[in-house]
């Protein structure tokens, strides 16, 4: 028997501590990962699409070039021209009908998942080719079915379509996509000092993780966008997360804490958690009391 001491937390999974502390320790501290299910992997594919789009947009912002090439750790180099990246396509009536058909019986989708006739999409061909490329990278690792690919396409576009692209990374000023962090909690309660196997170990509790996307809303105001493809519920209790529950959400409060440390000059920090399949975006503003 060994002492189970969690010396750091991974922000994206912190709420799992409420579900089972031992499982959290085994997975997120010792790295003994459990098998992922297909829906989880499909969610990872969606995240990767948003990450690449944001990285490309940031490259265009910084270079002002007509085309950019970025390197992704999973799928390698992605080269795209600004024209293809932002090309406007008007969906035909048949296209709109086909999209809406895939969403008609999805009770957990966003409140308004349907698109209207004449709907416009940005970089339609580029995004679709990106979806295929990322899907193929993960495909050999899991037993995907044809419906899984259709779900991925649907989920990716649901976020990009939402409210005429309100959360499309290409229509935002990108501060940082997929920002990794490792923050030490410099408080007396966070200190640990113990001996195990004759070795003295001491330090401070830390928070580690990755933030999906940080954008600039206006000078001095930044917004964190966290994508979720799963259900909007507390996994420990099964209760649905409403605004009140989200305002007390450990992960979101920790994100606010981290951003206060990383961007002390920010006048305001907005936190948005986007449940792609279960209610859309929920935007919260925390303060120092949080």
C-alpha cells in the first residue's frame, strides 16, 4: 500500500475527482490511461479541427501573407491560402436539407441546431478536407463505423455554423490556440513535504493543463473558449449543469485563475464553455472572489 497523494491537478479533468479520487490519481498522475470510447475520440477529432483552424488564423494574423504553412503534431504540415481559408460558399437547398436531416432527431443538440436556406460557410472545401485528414489519422487506432465519420462532420460544422460563425476561430482575433500551462499554487496550504521509500519529497501543489482557445474580444478583454462534445452534466451526480452549476465549476474557475496569472494585464476575462451537442455556448464572468 502506498500513499495516494495528488501533487498536481489536470484542469480539464478536475471534475472527475468528484467521481472517483483513486481513478483520477491512477489516470492523471500515474498516467495509467483507460481505453477511450469512440465518442471520446470523435470529440478529440473535433478539437483538433478547431485547433488547426485557430493556428492557421493566428499565422495569417502575424504574417499578413497570402498563404501559410503550419505544423501540427498529429497530421504534420498544413498549407492553405487565405482565399481557400475564407472562401464563402452558399449551400444549396438540398445541402441545407441534408444537414438539417442529420440533426432533426438529436434531442441533445444545441437549442437551434438547424441552418436556414441560403446559409453561408467559410472555407467549406478546406474544412471538409481537414476533417478527412484528421479523421484518417485517428481511424487506424479505433474501430470506427461510417456513422462515426458523419457525426464528426456534423459536430465540427455545428460549432462553426452556430449563430453565423460567432465562435468560428477564423472570425476571431486569436491570442493562443491550445495553450499549455503549468502553474504553481504559491499558498501555505499548497505545500507538501513527505517521505516515501526513504526519499524526502517536497514542493507546492500545481495545476497543469491545456486551454482550447484564447481570443481577444477587444483591447484588454480576452475570452477563453472551451469546446465540449460530451453531455452537459455532472458525471458524479448525473445532474444537468445549468448556469448556476457552471458558475461553481472547478475547471472553469481554475481556468480563470490560470488566465489571471498568465495575462495579469487583462481588464476582463470571459470564460465560455461550448457544449456542441448539448446546449451550445454558456458564457460566464468570474471575479477575484472566485
